[in-house]
C-alpha cells in the first residue's frame, strides 16, 4: 500500500493524492485501467474466501474491479461517505437504489417534478412490480406527512428539480423522515458534492449521475450511489434482517452483495478511469460554469421577448431563500427561460450559432434544449401539465465558454 495521506489536508487535496490499495508495479501516477474480466488465485481456499465475501480480493469485474474501486474510494474521500457504489448510468443508480429499498406493497413518496425517465421509472416501471408512487408537493410538510404510512420505503427528491427549478427544504424533509423512520434519498446531480454536502442537510442516500459534472465534459456515462450510513435500517421492513450482518449498512450490504451483482449495471474500468480524471478538476470546472450561469441568467432577464428567467440564485426566485441556505450564492450551472410560445422557442433554438442543440447537462460546451418536445416529448399533454412542463420553456446547460460569447449568441437568437 502507498503512503498514507494526512487527515489535516483539504478534501480537494486528499482527492488528488488518494493512495492505491496495492502498490503499482511501475509507480504510475494514475490508476491503470484494469481491462481484466477475471482474476487468478493461488489456491482453492483463497478463491472460496473471495467468492464468499470473506476477503477483499477481486474475482470478476461485474462484481468489483481495481480501477472502479479506486474511483469509488476517491468519491468516499471527498464526501466522507460510509460506502460508494458506482454504476453504468445515473438511471441505473436510481433503479438499483429502489430495487434495494422498495418491495411489492410498499410505496415511495416523491414529487411530480422529476426528470422524464425518473418520473417514468416511478410511475410505470416500479408500478409493474407492485410498488406505489405517491406524488405530492414536497415543499408542503403537511402534504408530505399525509402521504407517509407504515409501508413507505423512502422519500425521494431532486435537490433542484429539472427543469422546474423547485427546491424543497431538505432539513424539514429530513426531520419528517427521522420522526417517521423513513430514509431520505436525494438526486444531487445538479450541484456536485464538492460544493454541497448532502449529509449536512439530513440526506441518507445520495444518487448522482456522474455523466454530468464528474465525467469531465460528457466523456462517459456513469452513476453513483453514496450511502452516508446515517439511517437506522431497523425501521425498514425489507432490510431490517441485515442489521449487524455486515460491516456495511443493511442498505449497502443488500445493494453490494445482491442487487448490484444480479442486475449487472456495473461501471466499466474505462469509464472509471475517465471519471477519476474528471474528479480531479471537478471543483475548478464547477466554479467557472456556475459563475457564468448566474451572470448569464442575470443578463438574459433584461433581453426583450424573454417573459421570465428561472434560476434559484436570482433574488426574485420563489425558492431563493432556501436555495441560499442549502447551496449558497450559486445553484448549479443550469437555468431556464420562457419565450412567448412553442413556436418562438423552436425559432430561438434554430437561430443559435454557438450554443449546441443537444441534451445532457454540464458538458464543457453550453447546451440548449426544449424540454417539452424532447425529454418529455412522449408524455401526454395532461401529464406534462401535471409536471409543470411548459411548451414555452428553454433549458440552458452552461459550459466553460466566455460569458460574452454565450450572451451574444442568446441575444442574437432571440433578436431574430
């Protein structure tokens, strides 16, 4: 094992110098990409210990891999989590999380203000497995309390909803969850863990699409589940039998030893390598993108034919106060604005010269999309209305370009 890193160092520094579990033969400064599928053993006894989880050795890369493990260890370093498990996409992280905690006859309490595929997963996919989803307004504590019962498996939310930009008070939800014995699970993709520590606000399980900020500019697909070890799984009808059966929490033990293996949604070593490199510049890239985003939102407000701009760090935003408490001066590198009509929105997108017409968030390039016709395009108009998805809305994911270049492109596209 390489030299230990002093605990007195900042998380950003420790992240860069996270030691390998085993010394590299060539003293490589970057963890090598272990393309191997399987691993050799010297004896049958060693194989038995590894396959039964009694030793930490790798046996098969669908279960664990040295490059992937190093990526997970780096995320643990910066989040101070109890356990981190990586997946091949953000949706895989969400799906595996709820396959771990949910059960037939159970229910999930969440908001209708969700990303399109996340909404579909709850409303359709889990429903087919006998899991009920109760959609309610998570900004109203009494409504949340009314939807929780003895079969509630979790409360789930996006910390800033996409694209509605709604923000629920995490401390209020965490207090409700603690009193009712329910875990609080949050998708924190929109504000990375270098800038927002979810555990400080009572989040038990954090789900992240590492495709976004972490990958380093849309280099690869990935997802993370971050378990802070803060929930008492004795309250879970499904997982309470695993209490004290592992050094991991009941949740992480169930996920790591069963769900992760059986669903096969593992992160590849190639992706883990790219996203480990992305982690090293995450804080710097986020700082640049989020400052540009706020500046761009402030400028876009003043443009003619823009009916409204939706960014929680603007003082007139309805969730400005809670955004300040939870995220500080900035609230992610995404904002939306409304034009007069769907036709005007389409024309704006067609007129763009620099900003790319594409989906995804937090690429190094700035991206524009019309959510109603794309991400939510297969939903009925009635469902879109229930989710507050407007035909007039443009979503902008801000990258690393010059603020002046981005503003000039938005201004000319609206002006035409």
